[in-house]
C-alpha cells in the first residue's frame, strides 16, 4: 500500500503566500515524479508543478511565483506559492508516480483547498 498525505492550504489574501507539503509512504521502490495539480469546479484537473530528480516543470500561469522543491523527509515535496492571485483558487492534489514491487502507478492525495480572496 502507498499513501499520499498533503498538508498546508487555507485562505489567503491576494499577494500572499502559502506552502503545501506532500509525503509519500508505503511499499515504495522508486518515486519517479511528484507533483501538484489544481482543480476548480467544472474544469479538468490541471498540472501546477512537478519534479523528477533535479528537473522541474511548471504551468505557465505560475512560473516565477511558485517553486516546487524536495522536502526534508524522504519521498516528499513542497510547493511554495508566492504572490497568490484569485485565479490560483482551487483544490490542490499531490500526485506521485511510484514504482512498487508489483507495478508503476499514479497515486493521489485527498486534496487540500487553497482560497485566494480579499
């Protein structure tokens, strides 16, 4: 079994900052990619940022404002979100592309709400 646990999120005013954290645990042989996705009502879940080793990838809308980095714990990532805008509002899901001893599978966290509003 593999578990994906997220923390952080909340309500912040425009221009503010938040930090999301995600940790993966369980019967893991290798974590290929970890990332954050965002979903708003009526729209598909979209990539915000992802990391694979030293490689990172960001949505155009967050470049220069968000930073994804490796956490202190094994198999963990942080997403530092600065200069937040109302359009950043949504449920943020952590994703982990994980190889176990039986398969390579995508795992998702339960989601954490980020609301940017004055």
